């Protein structure tokens, strides 16, 4: 399907970047950037629309200088109101680290899942 024929409902993957640098890295790996779609005035996100290995992806970055869970939750809520068919959400980015009992090094991929306790 050509990118111009896509609608909001075709996008099923949300990708949130916390930093502009992360957004630059994300857009560098895209397959085919799609045309912008109209969005409601209540949605303050700036989107990049694309297809990654057959999945239609919506990418947004948190507002510059405004980080944290509240900003991320607001961005996701606005994204979900505009793209109602989203089924998967990713927050992908760079992180710092400190030495610990888990040997995580630069270049490692870390995937987390919610648990009942933050220390699990």
C-alpha cells in the first residue's frame, strides 16, 4: 500500500523517544517515511510515520527539556487519541549506567517488563 493511502488506523506501533538525539537515531533506520496525517489541535506531538519491516510505526519525541514519566504519559495519551489502533508501545533510547551485580555494558540491549515490585 503506498504511504499516501494510509490512515491513522493503519499504524499499530508507537515509538517514543525521550531525547532529540534518540529521535535522530530512530529516523535514520526507517524504511520509508510516510506523509504526515492531520491531527487534532489537542495533540501536541510532532510525528514521524514510517514502516519498519512491514509494521506501520508512529514515532514521537518528548518535548525538549521536559523529561520524565508525566511527559511520557502525556505524549502517549495524545498519540493514542490520534492513532486509535496502536497495539504496541516502545520507549527506546540511550541510558547511562553504574556498575552493579548485573554485567550490563555499552551496546547491550536491555528489555524490561513490569513487576509487582520495582526491586525484582
